[in-house]
């Protein structure tokens, strides 16, 4: 079986570049060592290959169905794999020892989770959502809520969800209509409907812990009136809560994860004085969206990792195929009867493989870099380092979500192309990876939402401090490149010129005093800055490669060369468009379509 990820690449990023071993002297990680990190990676790869990958295609071909009694049927292998995953303790890897966690660095835990995401995107979604749910409750919940819900989730007995969207509202959370009425016993009666809820119903765990956004009376209009509630499928006394599965959504990909329409309070399971699901307030009223952003930001980076993992496994499969599939003869070959050569001997196939390598390895570097910022934010004793890590993470989050979702999807498209006609059939895995990955530019905030977030909020926050900080980190990397070989120094000069242009264009966009014009092409801005950030990640990797020799390091050098020669130049025309304050989209009358 082809490995779904490259362990050699992960080791390079974790140990030779990000130096996660330097975290070991910190109190939170003092019980760990390089050996425990490696053991977690070994265990993750083993379980992923043996128990997640084998049913990936079967789960895709046999998506969950809704029985006549309103329960969900799915293939047995999903639960079997999740039971093994839960028994391993990996679901608790990042959490405090006080709640049964391992206190692993986020950087290591994310790398470990990537094995499961690459092996089986659908099955890995259940623990992925559960970890984010438990993290939120552990941060903002009461001790009783932690004991009642977080501990069982970390044991794999309960799974979790996030319930934000509604059929009529979509991503516009200000327009949600789900209500929560306070009760005399301190609970709330939740009524409403939630749509697109991944893992919203199943028989995989003893309970499902829904985190639900709802409006409490008197909270005011818009998002300021939103509160957050724990609404379990089964109440603490074992009674069935009034949460009903209305239907399952039929998806293009990622089919093994149930995606649901849920009704809260239709009377089917009501145990209250009137139809409604019983919910328990998290934190304070009217602060629900700020709490949920804790989970959403974690999920956004996790979605980026899912896109990376799917792009990466597609790359490994197409690379293996290109090495063994023989077809055609080299350009200029004189003898038409000469034996056919492997696909990888053709320059255009190598171009497609290099493009994939540059996308997936560059994106993986960004995802792990952001994870390293989380570790700094959470464990450093230096207040300045903590503040800078938080600020830089805020700026990079929309990029870490969206860039992999766009370009690792393109890697999947190229993986299909490398396979030729076979890649377009269900006999090979790469078509499924493309379908599975196509979700990632949509959920947890579309490209458009992430572009608005980056340009409209993140680069302007604290008077532009986030953009300045990002620029200073890029400048530090460029400075290191000047003392390296000629190629790295040249790439550093190119990156510096493009970054200076990004700063100029950003300033120009906000000098007009017309926010609509500035933000009209925010998705273009997101893509352009994303490409610059990935170029930075490649220059960072080159600094870790240094003068080391061997095929692995030469491959890194060539992928960096590809990105700087083929990809970074795409940014120039995008910045020209942004600088022109183009109004094409604004001036388009809907009647003209």
C-alpha cells in the first residue's frame, strides 16, 4: 500500500525546520520526548493505514441512509475504525492531563491527525469535530459541563458537532431564527432548525453533544443577541432530548460523514413543559458567537489540513502511478520500436507532479507553522511572544483555510490528469479525493468570506499591526536567504519585491475611502497574499535544507524552484488588478446576466 503521507517530509518539517523538540523544556510538555512524539506518529500512521484507509472507497460507495424510524444506517467499518481510534487515546492528545489528555504539542497532534484525514476524510471528521467541540467546552464551560461532556468525548464515548447554519440563513449568522427560552431550573428550551450539520446524527457513540447557536429573548438584533448552548442528544438522566433528524444531505463527496438537517423542538422527544430541546448555556448570554469563533478558527485550520491531506494523498498516488505506468517514448526518440517509458520520464508529467509537490508540501508547512504558533500562544512565558503569536495566527488563519482548499484541490485535479483516462474512473482513488476535497473551499467559511476576513479585518486590525508583523517575519526569512546559495538569495529578492508590492496595494485599497471598492476583489487579494505566504514557506524550508545532500533535499530545492518560477509570478497581474480599483463586478447589473 502506498503511504498516504510522507513520514520523511513530516519529520523534516517537525524536527529540522520547526524544531518541536525545543518545546520539551516547557512545563506542559515536560513528560514528552522525541521518542513519544515519534511513537504518536507511528501509531497514527499504523491505525490510519490498517483501519481507516481500507474502507474509504466502501464508505464513499455506501453513504449513510436514514431508516424509517429516523435512525442512521452506515457500514460497520466506520464504527470499528473509530472504536480503535478512541481506544488509542489519540482523541485526547492535545488536552490537559487533568481531563485525561496527553498534553501533546498542537504541532505534533495536527501532524498525527493528518494521517487519518489523508487515509479517510469522512471517518476522520467525527473525531475532528469532537476535538474542536471539547476544546470549546473545556475553555468556556463550567466544571460540571467539562466532567459531563468533555471527559466522555475524550474517551470516545460521546462525539460532538457544531450547529450554526440554518436553511434560510446559510453563513449569515445574524439571520438565524433558532430561539432559546430560559427555564426555572437554569436550562433553556431550544427551538429551531439547523442545516448542514456534519456528524449531526449517527449510532457511532453513546451520545452526541451539539453546540448550538440560538437567540435568547432580549438579546438585541444581529449577532450580538446570539448565545451558545450544549444540546445533547441524550440528557444527563438518559432521556432522549427533543433533537430530531429530519433528513440527510446527499453530497458530491465526503459521503461517509453524515450531513444533516436537524430540528430542535418538534415535540417528538420532548420532556419539557412544551416542545423544545433542553439546552445548557455555555458561558454568558449574548456572547455565543465569540465563543463559537474559538471552535470555528480551530476548525478553519483543520479544514485547511483536511485539504492538504487529500491533496497530499492524491499526489502520492499519482507519483506512484507515474513511476510504474509505461506509455509513449521521449521527445526526439529515434527508434519507434523502442520500449515505452514510464510516465515520469515525460517533462509535462514531471511538471504536473512538481506542481502538486509544491502545493501540498508548501501548504503542509503553512498548516504546521500555524500549529506551532498555537503552541507558542498557549505555552510561552514571554508576553511579547504570546501576543505576536496570537496576532500572526489571526492574520494567517483565513489563508491557512483557503489556500490549501483551492490549490490542494488543484493538486487533486492534476493527480487525475497524471492518471489520464484511468484517473476519471472509480477504479482509481484519485477521483474520490477530488470529490472529497471539493467541499473544503465551501465549509467553515467560503473563499469569499475568508477574503473579506483577511482584507476587511485581519490586515487592518490594531492599525495594521498584523500585516506589519507578517512582513517582518517574511523579511527575517529573506535576510537568512542572503547568506545561502545563489538560488535561495534570488528567491529571497523576488519575494521581497512582491511583498513590498502587496503592502503598497493594501495601502492603496484603503486610501479611496470606498470600502465597497476595496473589498470587491477581496478573493483576489486572498489568493495573491496566499501565494506570497506559500512562497515564504518555501523559502523557510530552503533555510532548513541548507547545504544538506540527498534526494529528499534536492526534491525540496526543486519544488521551491518550481513555486518561485511558475507560481509566484502569477501574483503580479493580480496585484495590478487590485491596484486599478477595478469595478467590473460592482458595475455589473444583475439584469445583464
